[in-house]
């Protein structure tokens, strides 16, 4: 349980860093917005929503980890949740299928986009290659690790 307690402390520190960095970047870009190109209101709204969403998610997990680090029963509960074999298997299967669907969808979307707009084609192709590279890199990493 001590290893898990250290893991929770590390997560708390990392999430605190992410929250602070996100706030600093967002506020910095808001103040510098005059020097940036004019954006449609939809994009500005998306930026605000994404910022709020990230901060809410980070805060949620940060609160969970703070509670767990102060309460041994809560720490044990989180440990059991994270190490439940059924949940791990479900998550692995969902992740594997998700990557396959994303790769196929991006491939089809990039082919279709190539008929209409080269910029969208290259953007989708870049996303496809990025997902593929990340998948293959992690596959090789875990193949060597296990």
C-alpha cells in the first residue's frame, strides 16, 4: 500500500503542475490575444470550454487523490478500483477496439477529404500517422517490457 500511496502523491503533484500550467498558458494567451490573428467566436468559445473542461477534470481527480491521501480507507478503495482485473480487461479491450476504429476512420476520412480539399487531406493524414506512430511505439514498448 505504501507504493500506491507514493503513486497517489506523484499524481497529485503532476495534476497540480498540469492545472497551474494550463491556467498560465490560457491566461497568457488571453492577455496576448491582441497580437494573435482574429478568431471566430466559435473557436474562442471552444478554447474557453476546453480550458474549463480540463480544469474541472484535473480538479476532480486532484480532490479524489487528496481525499485518498488523507484517508486510509479511501486509499484502499481506490487501490482496489485501479487493480480490479475485470475493469483492467474491459479498459484494454475498449482501448484496442478504439484504436482500430480510429485508424480505419481516419484512413477513410483522409481518402474522402482528398477529393475535396488538400489541406484537410493532409491534416487527417497527419493525424492518422500520429495515431499510428503512437500505437506502434507503445506496442513495441510493451512487447519489450512484458
